[in-house]
C-alpha cells in the first residue's frame, strides 16, 4: 500500500490505509475508480464476469485490455512520469482513434 504523507490533503480513508501499510497490515478495498485505486495500492485484483481476470502490481493489471474486459470500457492507459503509476483515461464512445 502506498504511504500518504500526513497533512497532504489526503482523505481519512487514505490516511487509514497508509497507517495500516506502515503497520504491515493488509487492507482490502473494492473500488470502481481504477486510476485512484492504482495510485493507492501495491497489488490489484481485477474481476471480469465474476471471475479473476488479472492480479498483480498496478502496471501489470491496469492495462487497456484488462479495463475493457473488466469494465467494458475502451481506455488509454499511460505511465505517469512523476509517480510511475498507470492512470487510466476512459475514451468516449465517439472517440476517433488516430491512424498508426
């Protein structure tokens, strides 16, 4: 679990998860905000159709294919140059893909 500095404007939930991580405890959370979850967690589990689809560190689990399978959503997953975490950018249904 990522550590959140005190006084950083972190929510009470973030501070609690941060405290548990320093105490070597385990915190389990269910969330639909993939980017926020990837920013806070060291290990993610993605379910698709009620079954385990992927498990591992955020960069391994939060991929465009996994987001499509788990959420039915087209997205672009990039690597944040500052944090190294993989933010997920949902693509609207009218998004036009550039030709490669």
